[in-house]
C-alpha cells in the first residue's frame, strides 16, 4: 500500500558551479513526525529531521580510471590512466603453479626493457644493484 504525505513549507535548492543540484532542503511549516526512519542514498544522501525538514546532498560523481594500454605483460599490463598516471598491474593465479615472486620481478623488467631499450635498462639496473 502506497502512502502519500503532503507537507507545507519552502524548498531551497543550491546549484554548483556547473549548474548541477548540489543540495536541496525542504523546510516544513509545521513540525511533523519523520516519514521514514533511515536516510536514503540514491545519488546522494536524503534525510528527514524531527521538525519535518528534509535535507538532500548530492554525491560527487565517481571518476573512473579508464586506462589506456601501453604494454602487455604475461600476467598483467602497463597502462596510462586518464588522470595522467602510470599503472602496472600484475596478477598470478595460484593454480598456475609458477614462482609468482620471480614473475613479479622479471615481468616488469621485461616490460620496461621493451619500452626503454636494453641499454637504458641495463644502466638503471646497474645503478639499483649498486645500492644493494
């Protein structure tokens, strides 16, 4: 059974710099008991206060990474992301029964060697080994 409530009052709507609704408040003329017990979270947070007022705050949209493949690895990939970052992802399943620790060292070296060239990679590896 649907219930319909009519509440007299005034609504205040706030817009962000892009003209999108960022906050809605409904200010009731009379105090009334809450229509619902918990807040609602659909594209934001809606709550009703004990005086009958409602408040809605829109959630910020989630920015997804949307990466672009730079190089493929045997167990992963090197990607450039939309937020101007570089991301190396490696995933080895236990069912593959390989030395995953070795794969996590060797595969990035293979990807970067392919990307930079063997001479530059050799220089970098010599510098890093000297630090050990």
